[in-house]
């Protein structure tokens, strides 16, 4: 009976987490779409494994000025985007570690803002390539897939 009860609790927790995760993704999509209507969007991220993660989005006009800034920071799926008015009016190219706007900001916000600047400048130059970190489980799956493909290639060449 206890195992059944624990199973029901685990399934309920999974369903709640999935629903709240989808709500967070919807929030991200809505904020991104709103910023995208204004112009280019620079997205900076500072992922957190065991600590708070941060996503910072800047709406950047043609002159490189930040028209609007939104930030999501937190360790749970309850985190939502909030306006960051401190960044509005700044030139994204001029952001650096010593910029006065960072005086009262935490380390995660600084890292996310500098990441947004870096990616924005790389995209502007045409040099940006997204490198997604691969989890160990996905890495094993990738290796198995490549191994399967190489075996199939060897057998197909041998039968010709």
C-alpha cells in the first residue's frame, strides 16, 4: 500500500512539474515574441546546475541601444521574466565588467549580460555558432547512434 501511495505522489509531482515547466516556456516565448517585434533580441544566459540560473533578454535597436530588458532568475520552475530598467538606454557594445550599471547587480546577472553582449557581437559579425552542452546520457546515446551508423556503413560496403 505504501509503494502505491509513493508512486501516486511521484506521478503527481511529475505532472505538476511538467505543467509548470510548460508555463515557464510559454512565458519565455511570449516575452521573446514581444521583444522581437521591437527589433533584434540579445539573449544572455548563465545556466545553473545547483545554483540559480539566469536568462537576460535585451531588445536592441539598430544603433545598438537597449530599448527593453527582461530577466528571469531562479532555481525553480516558478521563476518568471521581470523588467530590468537599469539596462534601458545603454549601448550593448559598451557593457563591460566595470560598467556602473553592474555596481548593485549580482554575479549571475553580470555574467548573463556579458554573455548577451558577446553573442550579440558574434552574430553581428556572422561568427556565431551555438554550442549546446550535451548531458552524459545524451552523449552515450550519440555515441551509440554513431557506432550503429558506422556498423551499417561497413556492412553495406562489404555487401557491394
